[in-house]
C-alpha cells in the first residue's frame, strides 16, 4: 500500500490530496441526505446516470444546463452513428 500512497512523490504534478474528487461528489453526498426516495431502484439508477453525465459535462468545461439543453434538442435528429458526438467529452455547441 505504501507505494500507491507515496506515488505523488514520483511526479510533482500529482496532487497530494483528493479535493477534486471530493468536490465532484459533493452534490451526490448532499443529495443523499435530501432524497429519501427516488421512486424506485430503476429511477435511482436513471438519476445517477444523469448526475454522472452532468458532472462529466462540468469536468469538461461545459455549463451542464447548456450541454443538456443542447443535447436534448439535437437528440431526436441525430443519427445513431453520430450519437457519441453528444457525449460531454466530444460535444461541440450548435453553431
């Protein structure tokens, strides 16, 4: 376990803390206290998928609401072969 713990010492660009991860999951941790029921297990899984996509959009430098609005607008006319262009890491705003 020690080599993994001290890995950051091998490269000065590695962070010594995990603040970025803690900040990324903060909305989920706060929500856990507020969302007693999601309606069903399936609804909970869907909510988790949406939260993951929104967090990924934010991590890629996009405004999550702008990304989601654009994707939902373009989704009905996007061909199956091009659907991956709507994922947060590949998304380009509509011109």
